[in-house]
C-alpha cells in the first residue's frame, strides 16, 4: 500500500466513524461529557443568579424612582428631597442593563454548548478532514490542503472545548474567590429592597402562577436553563402618606448608604464571569491554536 493510499484510507475510516456516530459514541465514553455537563450546570447557576439580581435591582429601582418623584413642598414651592437619590438610582439602572447583557452572554454560551455538542464530531470534523483526504492525490496542492485540514481540525476541537473550559474556569474562580462577595452583596440589596418596600407601605396586589399555556418549557425541550415557574408580585401598591414621610427623612439615605458599593461589587462579578473571562479564554485558545499549528506544520 502506497503512503498516499494509506493516508487516505486512515482519514476515510475516521470520517466514516464520525458520520455513523461511532466517534461520538466513543467520545461519550471519555470523561469529557461529564466536563460539559458540569459546565452547563455552572451556566445555569449564573443565569439564576443574574435573573434574581435583575429582579431585585429593578424592584429597588422602581421604589427609588417613586421616592424621587414625591413633592413635599407647600403651595407654589416645589420640593423633591428624593432627587438626592438620583445618582444611586442611575447606578442601579446601569447595573440592570449590564445584567441583561450577562443573561444574553450566558444564553449564547448555552446555545453554543447545545449546537456544537450535536454537530462537532458528526458534521464539522468530517468536513475538516476532507481536504486531508484528497491532499495525497493533489500534487502541488498537497501541503496547502494538509495545512487547511489541520487548521480546520484544530478549530473544531477548540470550539467544542472552549465554552465548557470557560464555564469551568469561571466556576473555579467564582467558588474560590467571588461567591462570598456575591452572596453578601445580593443579600444586602435584597434586604434594602424589602426595607424600602416596607417603609413605603408597599403590598403586593396579587401573586399567581403563570397560566399552563405559558409555563416555561422543561429542560429537555430547551437549550436554556429553566426559568422560575411563578410570576411573583404582580403590582406593588404604596401608601402615599408613608412615601412622603420617607422621602422627607434621613432614614432612606441611611438604608441606601452601602448600596453603591454592593452594586459595584455585583457589576464587577458579572462583568468578569460573563464578559471578561470568556474573552480571555477565547484569546488564550486562539493563541494556543496558532502556536500548535506553527509547531506541527
């Protein structure tokens, strides 16, 4: 058997394994699928924390906006002491916007894990190997086709492992360094939210489950982690006398004095987990891939 034929037979056998699903079956016998499942669990945890943080921040934002609008003046004199809270409220609004971006980032990563998990070995890897299959019979194009094939193969493997690596790297760093800070920050935001609602005499009008026709789908039918099955407090009705009293007192400033620091902590954590870390790992994988190709070409 000539070297050209031997190379083509080996590559053709690998392509056949991929197209028949046997390669994916062999892959599932390795520890790597567990690695991907752990990554998906971490992304679900980030999604849950981000959704909870968003809900708490938006509720607090609504209460502060209400207090900002209260006019405690007399006659023709307009006095809105709650305006002093505007910088804090702006920070909370910007935090809410960041959390939406974080949720989108997590959603994209969950989509990539699901899609790449289905097509990487069955479709993308055979396509990446095809140039190497015909390279031995391509004369002067042999080296170039082998280079193209090697580049595609490295890219397929890197993209399959990138998102799980990002997620598990984030999980390790979060559990080791960030979890306590996050818990303390979100706990204080939630405590202040409850205290401000109590101080303005706010009560929920209704709490009810979502109708069956719009209940979030099960995990098996969606690439995303499951959402809460309840709508929560639908409408919050304040006591206007208590609102005016709180807006014209120093009690509110005392309750909110540590909120900016806690919001900054949450902004830093979510930015790191969902934006900075994925970007750093992507750049690292690109560098490693280029280094590998330079060494073995």
